[in-house]
């Protein structure tokens, strides 16, 4: 009876934390979406909003950390329960980093708005951001449902993001070589592309946590690495 | 008597984990140093070694995570003791990321060795890497000594790294505009510079953990942000 009482108190605590994770996830999804849109439409006001809202994401991470520590101290969970609590610390840290990258994207919107547009790039970046946002939504669903298959699927999809990034990287090299006046804008756009690719890596880390949570082991398959710009010497544009 | 027994068992556990953290820190320092040297001297063999050694860093992180979970489950630490155990999880995650960036730097050495050298850049990057390596050494000392002043000092020094990065960024823009044949190499070198700047951010995160550990609160002062390329519109080179 007493054990059951303790167990359900733990479950309630856990639900509270998970609700915060979902709230945090929702804010981060919105930050990605709005940052990418502000970049594409050169909407400096929206970019400013994204920057301002990042504070709420940071505060949620702190609250989740404190709540997790409180639950560990109070309930002394072991085995799977402890794993559950420790995983929220990792997941919230990943969400916070993704939020940071979205904020950084929004910051650069203001600078890019002062430069000549680079042909089609913001649209390509937005497609990439949209894919990352969808992956984030799915990985949070996988977390709540403890759906290991969905988590594996999200990990696989990160390769698409990496391929989008590789294509954009090559495109930027071409633009810069064609016209040196594109160089500064392309450097900023490239930052954004790389940061979006990194967001995908953090979503993948969350997927790994879900797999760890359900199976008790980190995924066997080494994390697919799709950014080939660091290993492929033929990265120079073909045109 | 029993409490004391438990307390000293906890202390022994903690010492074991801290020893692993220091071992991990040593491997990461060496990775930064060797990666930067391989870049400067175009030593592909050394770069390959750095890449190969990253696995040991990843394994240490996993061991530290498992050990921390084991200690929490077994000793049920509370308050400051719990904070201590949770902090090693965060610190080892930061060390793992820094190791990843060093590995990435080493990867790019092989590509850059196939391109014409860009005047003086690897030396500037190595200076930046050396500063990050020194900061890492100091922050790990601050951690072991629970030295909050040293941790604050490390946080301040991250601004120097950010300034070095800003200078290198501007230099690369100049090189690319002067000669489009520099563009591909500069894009890779810029990656390395940005990743080194990010290593500094992760060292700063460790410093924040040390401050949290000693004082029970995260540092008040917002983390100094020195990468101005995301906010300063006058980032285009003056020459």
C-alpha cells in the first residue's frame, strides 16, 4: 500500500516534468518555425520576437533540472524510474540548444535584411528548418508514447537534413565564386544552414534518449553522419 | 556511525567519478592540441590519430553516466551531494562535445592538406585553440578545487576567444573577396574557427556548473556573448 502510494506520487511528479518537456518542445518548435519564416520574409519584427521568447525556453530548462533533482532526492528512484528522470535532464538540455540555434537564426535575419537577397537560399533553408521541426515534433511524440520505432525513424531522417545541408553548402560556394559581393551574405546564410543541421543532431540525441529509455541501451548502430563537408574532398562546386 | 559509513562510501564513489572526469578532460585537452597542430603542420597522420582516439572519450562519457546513475540509485544522495553527482553528467556531456569538435577539426585537416595554404590562418586558429585548451585545463582545476573565482575568470576569458574568432571571421571574408580561389579553403577554415569558438562556449558551461556546485545558484551575470558576427552589421571587412 505504502509502495503503491510512493509509486503513484512518483508518477505524478514525472507527469509534471513531462508536461514541462512538452511545453518546452512546443516553444522550441515555434521558435524554429518563426525564425525560418522571419528569414524568408525578411520580417525583422518576428525575428525580434523569437529572440525575446528564448528566455522562456531557458527558464523551463532550469525548472526541469530543479524538478528532476527534487524528484530524485524525494523519491530515490532506481533502475528504470531513475533512467526516466535522468533522461529529462538530457532532453531538456538538447531542447535548450535547439532553441539557442533558432535564436541565432533570428539574430542573423536582421543583418541579412540589410544585404541583397541571395537567390532562393532562404526558401531552401526554410525547407530544411521545416524538416527539423517535423522531426522534433515526432521525437517528442516518440518520447511520450515510448515509441522506439518512431525514434529510430527520426534518427534515419536526420540523414535527409544532412543531405539538404550538403546541397546548400555546395550552392553557397557556387554563389560566392560567381560573385564576390555574395560572400558576406553567404557566410551568414551558411551559419544558419550549419546551425539547422546541428538542430537535427540534437533531435537525434533526443531520439537516442528515447531508445535508451525504452530498451535500456543506447542504439547500437553508430549515429548516421551525413554532413560530408568535413570528409569529402570533392566538396568544391562542379559548376 | 552508519551515516558516516554511508558518507565515506559516497565520497569514494564520487572520487572515482571525478577521476574519470579528469581522465576525460586530459584526453580532450590532448585532442584539441593535436588537432590544431595537425592543421598547422598539415600532419594527416596525427589528424587520423585524433579521430581514432575520440572513441575513448565517448566511452568515458558513457561510463561516467552509468556510474552517476549507479551512485544515485545506491546512495540516494540529496541536496549538495545530489547536485555534485548531477553536475558530472553535465560536465562530461560538455567534454564529449568539445572532443567532437576537435575530431571535426582533425577531419578537415585532410581536406585542407589538398588545397593551397591560406596565408597565416592555421597559426591564428592554433592560437585560438591553445587559449581554449588553457581555459579547459583551468576550469577542470576549478572543478576539483571548487574554486569559484577561477571559474568566473575562465568565463571572462571566453570573451577573448570570441574576439579572436571575430578577427578571424573578418580576415576570411577579406581573403575570399581578394581571391575566389580561397573560398573553399576559407569555408573549411571558418568551420574550424567557429567550432573552436563553440569549444570555448562549452568550457564556459563547465565553469557555470562549477559556480552552481559551489554557490548553489547559476551565475547571475548573463553569459558574456562575444561572437558579434550574428549581431554586428559592420562585419564586412574594411579593406
